[in-house]
C-alpha cells in the first residue's frame, strides 16, 4: 500500500513500456538540483508576517513613486511589473542573504535587475536612506540630484554598484567579476 505500492506499479509500467520499445525516463521525478521535499525543508528564518507587511509597503511605495512621478511628468514611465513579480526574491535576499560591507569584509556584489529600480528605491525610502524629495525625482537625474532610471554608479556612485541595463552589461560584468575574484 501507499508509496511502496505506487513505486511497484510505476516500475512495472516502465518495464512494460521499455519492452514495447518506448523510451521511458529513468525517474518519474524531474532531475532538478537542490530539490528538497517539503517535509525536509528548514523553517524560514525571521518573522514571515512582519516581512510580508514590509514587502507590501515596499510594493505600495514603488507603485506610488511611479504613478506620482508620471502624474507630475506624463510619459515618464517606470517598470512596475518587473519589481512586483520579483519583490519576494529581493526581499528574501536583502533580509536573509545579502551581506553589507564591514571593516573586514567588502560586502556582497549584487547585480540588481535594472527595471526593478523603483522597488529598490522604495525599500531604501522605508529604511530612511532616501527622502520623499528624492523619491519625487525618480527618472529625473539630469540635473544631478534625481534618482536614476536604472542602476548606474556613474549617476549614483554612493548607491549603485553596477550598471545592469545597458546592452547586457550586468551579466558580462558578473562573469568578469567571478573570473578575477
């Protein structure tokens, strides 16, 4: 019964199909790496409820930033969907994986997908790293004090590590960094 019986039936079926000339995958489970059964997963660290609330505020502020700036400057644009679809990934990374620079450690090198900039700015706003005035200057960096449309250290040297939008520079730089480290 149960798992043993299912395994027996699947093995017999696979044997029968092979005898009949069909190519059958060796395993029913797809060969993903790092696949962990749910019952073996480690519990998620942190306060999941609080992290979800913070993530909701970040998403809200990212949307508000783009809409507010487009009302003031029609046609300004902003890629809201890019961040919305990846907000949880960035949130988990920032909360549990990415390490900041310290005296004895240069910090992790993080290549941010360029179109998610509104979400990264929204997080910095909640952390107190960016002001409301700066948020109101999204995509208006020409005069030197706005928030750049995309990650670029030339435009915001104290904020962005790498330019990650221009002509595929992000992946090429990541490969180069990995090579020289």
